């Protein structure tokens, strides 16, 4: 889930795209693989020298997807699917889809990841070891460990720590790429904001949680009539099978073109006001267990299933108002140089220079820089954990030491604190966040499709 500190789109460095839950889920999935006891045929053979030789599953522009990568990811996915099945009542368990179908979905997932990683490299997006260590420390803390204890804990489960680190680094790089290429391009019109405020006033949907799944069938690029008709025919077949009683999650794994296909199409729990814009009106008319009729969007045809609905309580929030200065390493200044420069800036401020003018002149967070670095009121979970940790340690008026997040180096100063109920004055800010999240779903699908269409892909298996 994405959280915005202010409504300005350039506030990107402060957003947490990948939550700790995602990291924890990955660790749990790794452990599940070892317990699953499922062995796949090896894709590597011994060469003449006795060294294992890898194979190529697909060529993707200037890179490749290795057969060993495909094998490892396939093990993770199948183990997770089996674990999901094991948690279901016996009478509800169904056979897994054919392994070839799952493998096809996994390979496509790896191809899209490779395309994204190559684009991130061309744009110069990197995650330093220090930023990676901070992210891993957050994961370790959520598991009741220290960063130093993680290698041994993973080793006990047969998980290679070096490989785990690199997987986390790739995820952080992809997060930053999406920040720049997807969220940074989302705009909200005054009419959209007005409609959102009207919905908040006229209903209680923002107080309910919805568990939703969906199946997406892509419309081929170019929007040719025959392609649209073929996609529609495929969707009609799936819908007929659902009406006949087939399992939604199984059909999503086999047929859905959405990024959530391997999770059975699940979007997880979301506030009603955080559902994808396209889904809102449909979901609000559905009852738990119902499947919608097919609906069309710019990215394709959708079928939605409402799994569950539950109520939500209002809570008081301890909020912090803060301002910051952000600097990022580049070709001229590395991490050490940026940190040193911020130490000089800190000394200037402590010596009597005004924070606001310095932030306006130096900060690379363009939106907050225009307001003298002001980030507005920040609630729990609205910024990356390492930034939130700094806020928690500072007294009002206190200036932090330079610190690093995955988005760069910061100086932050807390200007006020309050305990606050999410009442009328926050509704506009809530709507801006909600609309960005809503639009992000479809924007991401369209963006991934464009990247995939532009890439040269040669599948070798």
C-alpha cells in the first residue's frame, strides 16, 4: 500500500512502496519451500570440468532469465500454493493447476522483472549497501531479530543470506522505479477530488474493509477489433466456468494477466475508499462470495470477486509535523560526500541560519522544498520506517543528524506534535491519497504492458 505525506506528487522520496509485511511474507515463503519437500527436475547439468552449467529460459533485451531462476521461483510459488491449500478445509481443496501453466505465469513474471531492472539501470537507480542494511534491519526487527542474527536464522532454514540480500535489493530498486515512472505521473483533477469528498460525506464506505480478488484479461496493444473480440471471448469462457462453480483462485492463476495472478487474483484487505476506481461502484453493490459480470477498462476486461467485508473503527492518531532536506548521491557526490555536505548544512542551521530558505535552495524533494521543506502532518506508517524512527526520537525543534533512507540522505526537524482524530479537516488529504492509490493500480498495469511490449523477448524453453 502507498501512503502520501502531502498531496504533492513530487513527495516521492518519502513513500513506502514495499511494506514490512511484503518482506516477512517472502521470508515465510522461503521457509515454506524447505518444508514442502517438493523437488523439481534440475535445469543445470555437469560440464566436462564437473562444474554445474546453467541454462537460459528467456532472452530479454540485453539480459536473460536463467533456468535456475525460473526453477527457484517456481519452487517458491508452488510451495506457497500448497501451503494455501493446506490451510483450507479438506472439502474445499482442489488440485493445483498443471505445473506447465504455473511455470508459464512465473516465467512471464521474471521476464517483466528483468525488463524493469534493465530500465532502472538505464535510469541510474541504485540501492546502496547502507540503505539495504536499513531495510533488512526493519525486516529483522519485525521478526524479533537483529540484523546480525539474520544470516544464522536464515541458514537454519537453508536460505542463503547473500541471495536473500540481493533479492531485497532488487525489490527496493523496482519500488523506486515505480515511484518515478508510475506514481510521479498520476494527476488528480478538481472534479475527481470533489467526487471523492462527496462519497466520503454520503457514505460510510471508508469505514469498511473489503477483501477482493480479480481476473484481468489484457486487450492486445493497438486495440484491434479482432484482439478485443478474442479477449472478450476468453473472458466469457472464464465467466461461464465461474458460474458453473469452478474455483476463482484457480482460474486466476491459470488465466489472469494481472500481477496478482499467482496469488489467485487477491488484492487483499482494503478500505472501500482505497479500492481501484474501476471496482468501487461494482464492489459496493456486491455481497460476500459474489462474482461480478465482466467489466472493461483501458487495461482489459475484469471479473471481480468480493470475498469478505468487515467493519473498521476510528482511532486517534499521534501525528508529527516535520520538515526535511533531501539530497541524493549522484555521479559527482557519493554517499560519503552527500552525508558530509548535510553535516555542513546542519552546522549552518544550528549556527542560526533559517531552515526554510536552505531547504528551498538545496532540497531535492521538489514539492516540500517549495514550502521550506514542510511535510505537513505525518501519521503512523505514512513514511518509510527509518524516517519514522528518526521522527520518534526528536523533540520539538530538534534537528536530526544526517541519515539515509532508500531514497537519499535527509536532515529532519520536528516542528510540532498532536493527538488527532481523522475528522473533517483531513478529508481532502485522505481523498488525495485514496485517488492516487486507486489510479496506481491501473497505471501500473498499463506501464508494465508498455515496457513488456517494447522489450525484445525470446523464450528458450
